[in-house]
C-alpha cells in the first residue's frame, strides 16, 4: 500500500525565513509515521531553505511549484527541472489549475513539463480538473481524460510509476467549496481506471485530492479508499491548521 501523501502548496507565500520556520515547526510536532509522507511546495525563492529544514527526515520532501520544460537557456524568470533538482527538491507540481487558468498553460505544455521533470530525476505531480462550466455541461470526465492523455498518455509503465496525480476541480480551488468525498472518489476511480489500462502490474498510482481541503473535511475525504492523499493550499500556510490535517489517521489504511 502506498503511503498517504500530505502535500502543502504554499503558492506565493513564505520567503526563506518563514518557510524554514514553518517546516521546522511542523516537523518538530510530527514524528515519522509509517504510511505517511509529507511534501512541501514553497515558492522558488524558498526551495533551498525548505530543503535544508527537511534534512534528516526521510518521510518528508520538498518540491517546486512549476518548471520550464527546457533544461537551460534564455528564459528570464523561469526555473528548469535540473535547477530545481540541484536545489535539492524531489517533486514538482505540473499543470496546477492556477498555471492553466491564470497563466494560460496548455495541455501540451504540461506534457513537456512532465517529461522534463522525469528526465531530471524529479517526480511530477500532474494536476487535473474541470471548471464549473465544464462540470455543469457534463464534460468533467472528458476534460480530465484529455488532460491525462496530454500530460502522461505516452509514458511507459516505468515512467508512469514515478508520477502522482492530483485531482483538483477548478471550481473548488480557493473558493471554500470542496467536492464531496463521493464526488472526489468517483473521479479518482475514473483516473485510476484510465491509468490501469495504460500500465502493467498491480502498481497503485498515488492520486490526491486538492480543492479547499481543511482540517474540517480532511478526514472524510481520506476515508474514501480511492484517495491517496491531499494537496492543500491555504490550510497548509500555518503550523496549527497543517498539523491538524497531517495528523488525520485513515482507518484500515
């Protein structure tokens, strides 16, 4: 059974000093636990500080929030996968809804970023999800399948097994409205079925839910057997709320 992943996406919050302090505060109150892995996605300027604060904790890792698909070059303001790796991170978010809908990132670009991450030895967490309009039109599954196909559709099993998926319905990101556990589980089953038909063996792909996750709903979401973790934004920005989420236990998992 895969460990439950608790991923903290700090977005454009917490410089190096604040990032270091938050990581230390969380780790100081969470002993390593079998079956639980903590992931921290700080802004690029704070990556090294977070990595340093995580030293010695095999159950925790840092990740970049975004990368460019080129390994180097004249791309002012961008972060390449090799540079992120050199900073000490192990993960990278790809295709977060804010990257897609605020910065115009295309499905094709997510595919390039996934491959760049894998080539650099990073584990990509591909984010997929539908808008409210797409959901109301009955297109939610078609949209997610399209995003999966563009992001990871041509990867072989050995590459797929280095990827995690985060289902984050756009209508639930930062709105305070989250999908019900049943809604999330239904989409996770669809994603798992899609992945299963493209891989061999019995590997269980980690699939997380993201979208207004809070201490009040984390337990109910994680009680669903098809959810392997949560990708958390606002509730991960302070030690108190984040600790309440990462201390959630999953019965029978």
